[in-house]
C-alpha cells in the first residue's frame, strides 16, 4: 500500500436488521515514508504534526458526518416503521369495526328473518285451524241435514203405512158388507158364495200381505220380515165378526211391532251417526295434535340449528380477535426490539 492509502481513514460498511452500520478506522501515522514514495516523488516531503492533526480533525468530521447521516437514516426508518405500525393498527381497528358492524347487521337480519318466519308459520297454523273449524261446522251441518232427512223419510213412511192400513180396513169393511148381503140370500147360495169368497179372500189376503211386506221393507230400509201371518178367515158366517176382530187385533199387533222396529232402527241409526261423529272428532283431534307436534318439533330443530350457527360465528370471531391481538403483540415486540437495537447502537457509537 502507498502512503496516501495509509493516511486515509478506512471505512467499513455492514448491513444490519435496522439499517446500515458503519465503522471508521483511522490508519496509524508512519514516521517514514516507504521507498516507493521516495521513488515516485523526486522531492520527498515529510509530514508535520500540524498536517497530521488536520487530517485527524478531517477524519473526525467525516466520522461525525457519517454518524449523523447514519442516525438520520435510522431515525427515518424508525419513523417509517412507526407510521406503518400506526397505519396497520388503524386498518386493524377499521377492519374490526366493519366486521363488528357487518356481524351486527347479519344478526339483526337473522333475527328479523326468524321473526318473519315464525309469524308466517303462526299465520299458517291459524289458517289451518280455521279450515279445520270450518270442516267441523260443515260436518255438523251435514249431520243435522242427514238427521232431518231421516226423520222426514221415517215420518213419510209412517204416513204411507197408516194410509195403506186405512185402505185395507176400508176394503175389509166393504167386503164384510157384501158378505152380509149375500148371507141374507139362500143358504146354498151362501155356501157356494162363502166357498168362492173364502178362496178369493185367501188369494187377496196373500197378495195384500205380500204387497204390504214389500212396501214396509222398502220404507224401513232393510227391516225384518213380518214373523206372524194373518189368521185365515173362518168358513162360517157366524164367526166372520170374530175373524174381523182377530184381524183387527193382528193388524194392531203388526203396527205395534212395526213401530217398535222403526223406533229401534231410528235409535240404531242415531247411535251409529253419533259414533261416526265422535270418531270423526277424535280423528280430527289426533290429526291436529300430530300436526302441532310436527310443527313444534321443526321449529325447535331450526332454533337449535340457528343457535349453533350463532355460537360458531361467535367462536370464529373470538379466534379472529385473538389472532389479531397476537399479530399486534408481534408488531409491538418487533418495535421494542428495534428500539433496543437503536439504543445499543447509540451506546456503541
């Protein structure tokens, strides 16, 4: 190395985490110049103490300038780091605020949607109950109409039966009057007439009984057949009055039995209708209870699911907040480490 190179200050640069660090090393003064200097300079010149002092002052000034520039650089970097940290904290606060607002808006929307869904479900249940009540009233109306129709039919059947009995009695009376007139004639003619009348009466009675049975069966709707038949008219004229009384008694007994059967049938129909109505009401109550239970179970499941989702969202928010706090703690730790390095650098300088 030449003397000029030895006299100059040596500067070393090293890159650190916080910026650039510089080391200024002053070369040691030499008493004599090397031979190469003598050869290069025809007139060697010795270095005086004043020049050395001047060079030392210049080196000191250069060192101070470099140290000031380095401190300025470090201060600028720290200011930038502080600005970046402030901006990051502001962004983090703004993000937390916006996230909290969005979450509150979502929760409000979810609550309003839930209330709207519950109100709609209540309205549907109310409509269903109204429909069920309308069906019940309609069934009651139809039942009353059916009862009135059955009562009308039974009344009409009773009137027709009474009319048929009245006509039959009138025919019997007419027949008895004719028989009485014939009986006033000759005994032989009376016997012949009695035999012919008896045969006709038997045929007419058989026809009349069959017609009455058919009419009664049609009016009573599957009623039982008549168990007793009318007694045969006696051949003797003296017993015709007794036969008439017996027929009248038989007709009255039949009428009483028919009335009893009609009443029993009416009670049976009324009992069946009552049982059907009770069964329909019981089935309707079961269906309503089942529907209400299903609706309540669905509502409970949806509420549980909504609560679970809300809890999961809260847990996610807590985790996000913890992550943000951790990151902020890391930034603060880095900042403290940089400040400690800065202090160490100042102390070393």
